[in-house]
C-alpha cells in the first residue's frame, strides 16, 4: 500500500476513535506535542499509562477480593485510574471510572464488581485501538512517509 493511502487510513482511523468517544481532544493535544525532536513521545506516554493502568486494575481487583472491602482504598485506585485516563484522552475509560466511583461512595460491592468489569472492558478496548493506531504509524514510517497530524 502506498504512503498516501496509509496516511489517509491513519487519519480516518484516528477520527473514528474520536467520533466513537474512545479518545477525546486530550489525545489529539498529546499527538501535537510529538515532533521530529521526540518522535516516540506519544508511544512513551501511552505505554506508561498502560503499565500504570494494569497495576491499578490488579490493585482494584485485589481490594475487591478482600473479605472486608475497604471502599475508600478502592475509590483511591479508581480515582488514580480516572485521572490518568483523562490525561491521555481515554474518554470512555475515564467515564467508566466516574460511574465506578459512585458505587464506591455507596459502598456497593455488587456495583463495584460490575463497574470493574466495565472498566476492564473499556481499558482493553482503548489499549487495542491505540496499539493499532501505533502499528499504522510504524507502517507509514517504514514506507518512508511521515505521520500526518490530525485536526
């Protein structure tokens, strides 16, 4: 596939992620910070987000598996995940965390467990979509092109 086609596919794919609400404008802002002087900036930032999120998801799961659940601790982990999701523009994941926190406040174990499943689903969805985006960028660079900026 020629570079122009790859670039158009990448722009269309990125726009679809924004339209579907998987990502928001914060992600676009991070993309704009990436330039020739630091071409791996976005991949680095998002990779750190994925690492931190995996740890937080494990912490949340462990906290909810306790005989006596400390909802304040669970809420703290979910609050961290919400903040980091917002900072990279993972909109649907952030919104799932907002809903999760209300169940922590209510101290509803059932609601928290349901929310955890939803948060995990949104996390793996955004992770897969963004990894696909990065693969498309690598294809463009490998084909001798430059990654287009999305507006």
